C-alpha cells in the first residue's frame, strides 16, 4: 500500500478506464504481427516518430511559398505531392495530394466521411473533431452551418466546394492571402497560416497569427 | 533505333485507358458488395459530372478491401455532385457542391 497522507489540494487521480474492444484488438494484432516477425517493435516506434515529425508548420510553409512565388503556386496546384517534395516533405505512403485553391468565387472544405483520411505527410495528425462523426456527417450535408459554427460566414455568391476524401488522394486547402500583408516576409506569412485554414473551416486573417 | 511506326496499331486492353473524360455525366452505382470499398452510402444512386481523371491508375478498392493489393488497376475520378442533388431541401446556395473520388467500376454513363 502506498501512503496517502498529504492534504488534498489536487483533483482525484482517476485510473485509466479499462481498454475498449478496439484497443484490445489493436494490441492483440500488433503482438501477433511482432511474434510472427512481420513487423518489429522498432518499426512501429519509427513510424510514430515519422508521424510526430509532421506538423502544421510544414503545410504553412508550403502555403506561404505559394503566396509569394507564382511559379511554385502553379506547380503546387498542378501536382501537390511533387511540389511538397521540393521542400523535402516526403510522402511515406501511396497517397497523392491535390491542393485546392480558395478564390473570391470558391471556398473549399475537406472532410473524410468514411474515416479520417487527412494530408498527414504535410499536416501531421488530424484534430479530434475532424475524426468525430458530427463533423464527418455534417460537413457534406450542411457545410454552411458547420462553417458558421467555426465562425466562418461565406457569402451566398461564393460556392462551397466540399471534398470528401475517401480513397487514394488527400487534400490541402490553399487559403487566400489576407489583405494588408503586402510587406510581410515569407516567414511572417507562414505564421498566419493555421491548421484549420488548411482544412478549410476558417479563412486566414491577421488576428489568428502571431505576426499581428 | 526501335520506335512504334505509324503503321503499327497498338490495341489497348480494356481498362487501360479511362472510360470517362472530364465533363461526362455519370450516375454512381447502387450496389452493396461485402467489404470496405470507399463509396459512402449517401453518394450511391446520385448523379454528377466527371471533374478530373486521377493519375495514376490505382488498385481496385473492392479487391483491396480483401487485402489483395496488387494486380488489377483502374481509374479513380473526381466526381462533382451538386449538394441540391444529394440532399433534397438543401438550403445553402444552389451552386454548392461535393466532389468525391469514385472508382470507375462504380460509375454508369448517363
């Protein structure tokens, strides 16, 4: 028994709940694969490290470059994967990347209704709400209401284009460069670009970033 | 130098070239095969327009659903479907639309 004689100025420490059905299944399958020598624990750890090395900052760099370099922007829109690879952003899986450009006439929004497809090589892991059923179901059915809940009002004369990412292609939204950033450096621009803007649930604005 | 002269007719195998092109009108099939094949229920039976052929050709998803990741390849398309076609009573703007990747075996010409 551990002693427990201090005053209680911290919340009660709650043990982790019992693992769920799918957690147990994942552990069982993983242990079997390791036991059969199909994969090694080192490979699993390495892939987690690969995923953790991918963050929103990579996508923000790509967007900022597209804003300042029209030739890069053209290459990015023509072949998203090849253009990201110019930055050394490798694609460790078989996915392609299509970059969707927001304009005065079109606002793009990304969702994966079936699961959680997401441009992980460029943005890292998706936020929890992206994987949750309410977002996945509602983004394709009432995108304007979903956007409004993120604080984003899109005028009716602008088309909402929802891309449901279901198969081999991943999507990245190229947001519009905000007004008033003419004198910004590429680094200052990159600091304005948030994850949510590259999913398409918000626009990039000067208040969001650190370069106000 | 060996080159295909203009007198040689290369006959392409079925499925080697995409069956649809951008602008074609299509319907997404209503089928319920067993397995995981990346065609959400909500899109089946709906009509849309081919926006783009996706390169390169990819493994047939119905095969892949059973772990067969090599062999038969085919074409994915980005298919645009108006949200008013998807959801009767959609009250956003009439030009709002969904674009989704659909494998060729799920598309019917209309």
